[in-house]
C-alpha cells in the first residue's frame, strides 16, 4: 500500500473545510480519538464513558428520555427510528420542505407505511398554523416526521411550534436535528419530541461515524405494541432497550474511538454553555451573510428561516454553468472548501458551513477572503467589500438574516 495516499489528510492542517458537515475537528477531540482502544464490550470503564456521553447529550437536547449512540453515520439513526416504529399499513405524516423531509417519506414507504406529505416550498419554513388546519380534516396518524434544519437549503423550521401541534393530535414524532443540535435552540421534552436524531459530524464537530438519538417512553411503548417484528438487527432499537437500557449490555460492539471523540466534543459544548454557543453561531451566521450580500449573492431561504449553522446562496445565473469549477478553484488555489448542494438544489446553491469548530471569527474571515478572490477571478463584479462587511457585522449586535432557529 502507498503511504503517500495519506498525504491529502496531512495537507488539511493548512486548509479550511468550511462545509455544513463534516466540519473542522478541534485538536482536543482528535487527541481523544487517538487514545488507546478499549474492549468496549467488556471494559466497565468504557461503559461508564458511553453512559456519561449519553448523559451529556441528554443535557444538550434538554430531555430525560433515553439516549443511544449508534455506530454509523447520522442516516443510520433516521432509518433505525423508522424501521423500529413503522409497520406495514401505518399512517405516517411526513412534513417536508426539502430533500431530507421528502427522504423521511421515502423511508416510511420502504417500511410499508401509508404516507401523507404536508409540504411547503424549499425556500419557506413549514407553517404551524397551516398544519393545524390541515390536521382537522385528516384521519389519525401514528407517526409524524420532520426536519429541524434542512441543510441542503440552509433553512430551519419552527419546530418549537410544530411539535406541539403534532402532540395535540396524538402523533408520535421523529425529528431530524442532525444539523441543528448544538447550534440551534432545542427543548426536546418541552416541545414534545418523541425521537430526536443527531450526528457526530455537524455542530458538535466530532468525526463522522456516529448517530445518536433520544427515545421517549411513548416511543418505546409504541415499539412494544408492534403487531409485527422489527425487520433486521442493526436497525432494531428494541435490542438497545432490552440489552443496553435494561441490562447495560451492548447489542453490538461500539465504535470505541469514535465515542471517545464524541465524549470530548460534547464536554466542550457543555463547558462553553448554551447561551454563549448559540450566540457564537448567530454572530458568525450574521457576518457570513453580510459578506455574501456584499459579494452580490442572494440568500436562498427566506431570511426569517435562515439557519444559524449553514448559509445557502442562490448561485447567480452567469456563474451557474461553472459552479463546480469555481468551487474546485477555491479549494485548489485558496485551500478553502465550499459546498454545493443536493437534490433539487444541486447546481443552484452554494453553502458555507459555520457550525461547531467552523464558527470561529478567523475561519469565517478566511472563507470570506477566499470566496471574494475566487469570484473576482471568474469575472464576477462584487458590489461591495465582503471582508469589510464581514468585520462590521461581526462587531455589531443583532441583524436580519438569522432565523429564530425553531
């Protein structure tokens, strides 16, 4: 094997990955990941560390529900929740105004659900009042799915108002908060969220590889009442209930080093404090958007719905045919990585990820400098000075363009 293939990773020390996950990872978290590997099945000290990490995540989510950490990327948690709760013929309501909301509907259909989609355009937040009116004329639903932050379009939904509406109608809820946790306000118990899904590589800034989720008592009871067995093993959350929650035994070998890293990342997030952490994300979001406006870029979502963790811009028509070339130039010539998008937004949207370790003033300015220089290189006429706008917004108070975050 050629050891030079690892050279790209060494070069990352001098580069900036300014994408909406995976994000930059702090030296402290990387050091935790490099610690000696325990026998995670047998070592009681590892079990204590896993339990402490779950407790830290409970604090971040503001929940007393059980929290599980699964060995797989965030998508594993989404599918495990659907696989464990949905049976053939169940009525599922999928709230969708983006790629991931519609993806939830696809998951539910794959497991035999009768799916109804309540949707909104992908530049607008879901409307809780319209949802309440919609539900008046519907037969009961077993489960409702929704997305806190639609990362492909940089949009947050007002989940603090949506979840209570679903709860009023007796609907169990599964919420994808993968890109929101640690960057947006989240009160899982107060807002009546039954299952909240997260991932290690977003605003917590741990390496990719772990999904985590909270599971309410009502969700556990729904799994226990199933008429049919849960399909498969790896996606079966009941095994976690029977083994880990009840006996302290893991259903399969945990990813030891990944849990070390997540423990360190969660500890750092809690040490910073919620108010300071949310303010840091809001401040960076405000400054990045001011820079984008000075560069002549249009914010993709409605400003009131824009996420704290990611900014999405509509690519100007003149630049759209060369959008991949532009991002490649920015990476190769300036060492800064900007993201495109997925689904219907692919080729139409650029995204900057100012979440977790990326939400630092010096990293934001490096991104803005690289973006401005790249746009000039490709002949785009900037109406203002993005760096000056960034610095001014960074030092100011509240400003438009940052959503309420739910």
